[in-house]
C-alpha cells in the first residue's frame, strides 16, 4: 500500500452543489456563465424529464444514451453536438450519460477521435462548459475525470482519462434519485461501495483516499438497505448520494481493481447492467483478496455491519449475504450468461491490466475463470 509520504494529486470539480434541492441553482449558474445553447446528454427516462433542469434558451437534448454505451452511441451524440454547437454540455442521468457528456464536451472541433484519446491525459482541451447531474447513486462519475465506452468490435471498454473532462459544476441532488426502483438502487449502491472498497484495498491505496473510501463503505452499510426498503427515505438517499460521490473521488488517483475487471465482460458481452455486474462479483473478489489485506478486509466487513472473521470463506459468506439480502441476483445463469463463454470472458478480464495490476493479490486467468464458475 502507498505510504503517507508518497505524493498524490486530487482533482475535484470546480464547484460541487450537494444536497436536496440543489438542482434549483442550475438555472442561475447557467445564466451567470452566459450559456445560451445547452446540450443535455441523457438516457430516455431522464430526457423525458429534462424540464426539471429549468433551462432556458435553445436547449438541445440527446436522449438516447444506452446502458454500457458503445462507440456508435457516442457517435450519435457527437453528431448532434456538431449540429447544435453547444456552449455547455450537461450530463443528466447515471454514469453512462455522464461519461458520454464528458466526451461530447471535449471531442467536437478538437480534431481528435475517440481512439486518439484512449488512455491517460491525451485530450487536447475543452472550449465549452461541462455540468454533471447524477440521478443514481452508483458511479460517482460526476466527480471524476474518466469516461468508459465499449468498443463493439473487441467487446472491451475504452477508458479515457483527462483533467479536461472534469466538470465545472457537479450538482448532486439526492431528490433526483427518489424514483430509482429498488433493484437498481441495490445494484448501483453496491457499485458505489465497490469503488470505495477496491480503492481501499488497492496496491495504490493512499491514506488521503482511504478517508473517503472507508466512509463511503460505511455510508452504504448504513443506508443502502433502508433505501431499497423505502425509496422515499430521504436521509438514506442523501447518504447514498454522498457514498457515490466519495466513490468517485476514489477513482481518480487510485481507481478500481479486480472486481471491476472481472465484472466488465458481463456488461460488454452480455449487457448486464454495470452496477448489477459489480454487485454479483463483489463477494468473490473481496474474499480472493482477503489474505493479502486482512486488516482492511475486516474494516470493510465492519463497515457493512458484518463484524467477524476475515478468512476468505467468512468474508465471502458475509458479503454474499449482504448483497443477496438487498435482492441482488447473484447467479450468472439467472442473468443469461452462458458458462460456455466463461473462458473468453476470463481472457478478456485478465487483459485489463490497468486494473488488475493494482489488485493487492495477483489474479490469474484461471482464478478469474474459477470466480465465474463459482458464480454460475
């Protein structure tokens, strides 16, 4: 684990408005900046309620963001941006909408394509405003500099990281999450927790980020079951929004590890929602890593209200029960993932070195294959 004396860079949106009712400040912010041609990037559900943003002027809406967006989906959004010529881009939705909004804000007119900017800090700049407004509590994309888009040819995620994709304003209004159904609340909540836990146990873990990571896990342990049971529980929704934001803070300087690498093929190959994929895989990778980070594993289990032994079997049982009790589907077969594809998935997951190289314990392709088999 990284020591306290190691340098670290923290990047945050220039302004974060957090709390119930903060969406109401968007109109004034847009007016103060002199923006007159906003482009809202949203999924179909949020595109249908874009009036909640209270925007004036010539508002363009790209309302076709898909779960696990791919390059053709991004191309459609870029085509609309080229036509609308916005002066501010607003991501309105879950992580998929906010990830596409980042790229729509930096690529048009830049002379760069998606393939040109894959990797760290290859984006040349940004000339328009960028505002992020999450409507789920999961990805924390509003607070970070990364965007993930699936390559339909290789079925792999293309990861772009750039300080130019950091929002000028992030509005985290938990009231927007009140309509999220229980199943999505559960899966996205575990995704937020996975961001925190994987950063907490990473080889790159840093005491500065541990602060956010452990508190994010504690917030999920305290509030997720409440929000699943009662979506109108405002305090629980606020707690999860904060956990998600903290998870986003973890992604920049530390990032995720094996849990996300093993989960990615479920989304890219079989269209399993990202949060659900991460929730299903979470107990397996937590248990796998337990021998390498027993003390931190104990703190994670304690954060989830699961005090007790940190041996792999006990860690797996506790984390599995936590997710299953939320109503999360924990079997790959029930999600339509065929066991005949496990080998290809394991090969693809093992190739995601940007994540696996930071895992606290080396994970082989056979280890990944064994996880898929156990989760079948």
